[in-house]
C-alpha cells in the first residue's frame, strides 16, 4: 500500500503522530531528496537502516514510475517530498495515477501546506486559485504573471528568495493598488508577514521561501480579456494591435507588424 506523507514546512513539531507511524512502518520510501528525508528521520529518531530509499523528483518521476514493479506495493510504501504536501508543486500526483491505473491501495495523510497556511494568515476571504511557481523569464512568465494579477479570485503563488524582488517590482508596475500579502519562512523562527497595497510593500530581507497572496480584485463588474481572447476577436488588425499593446510590453506598431506577418 502507498502512503503520501506530508512533512513539516519549517517547524519539526508540525509532524503528525500518524505520519511518524507510517514512516516507522514503511519498508520502501520514495523521496524527492534522500538526504533531506534521512535528515528528517534522524531528527524524528526513526531508524532507517532496514529501509530502502528511492530518489524520485520532478526530473526523473516519469522514468522511475515506468519501471516500478507493482509487487513492491504488497509492502508498506511511503512517498515524501522535501517539505509540505506531496503533489502540491512537488512530485506525487503521477504516483497516485499509477496506483489508480493498477488498482493499488493508497492513502494520503493530511498535514502541513504552505498554500493554506499563507491563505489563512492573509485574512482574505473567498475562493482562491494556486499558481505554483511562475516561469522564470520570457513571454511565458509575462503571460502567467498577467493571469495571476488579473485573476477574479484570490491568487496564490510560491516564489524563491532569488526572484521575490523581481516579482514585487512586476506587481508594482501591473497592480500597484491591489492588496497583497507576502509570507516568508512559514512556521520557522524568522516567519514574516507583510500586508499592504502592493505599491507600499518593501522587502528588507529576502532570504527564505515566499508565498504571495493577492486579494481578489474589487472590480468585479469589469470584463477581463487576456492576450489570446483579444487575438480571437474579429476586429480590424489596427484596432486589435491597439488593444493588445495595452496589455503587453510591446508597442502598437510592433504588434501590428506581427499580426500582418501572421
């Protein structure tokens, strides 16, 4: 049987009694990073000398699963990511799909999760969407960023310490008056919450992992069109180029020439 086991996102005390029991009984442990998981087991005083470990991360997940022997699940098998809930911006979902396809019993333990922790800490109310990590650069990042900024629900994403300043500057340019909530180092010693209009937010120390939460837009009656929506409209090229330039970093002339070439 497979167990997906959430692990603490910072504070070791957040591990559940049930999670410890599963890790004690597991004969096989799939993990995002075997070194991180063994360190956790050491802290929990769990002897792992008789356990078999498999490294399974985002780069090899498909390959590892394709070679799995179903018989392994006759034993107790656990999967843990480095921190938090497996399957949320971490591997785990494909392993669940494998079990579903092969009628293998599985269970998912509840536990620590940065998305929900930050959402509750923000004080925002309503439906929400989770965007994971934005692409690092290029048009793909620009497109996803606009979707995040102009989403009609509460929007949440993760960001690394290396790109959090870049993200904040992008948000100040795109939605300076929206209320944002920045949470750093959740459950850890230097946990930090910042809530204000985006234009007023400054980050004194960017070290640590971040969760960014945007309150839903108050302009609920405004029709929102993205780049592809406008492209699909039956409009003269000149008018379409003007509209697209308003939601793009490109000029009307640049977009007009691209549309002509298309």
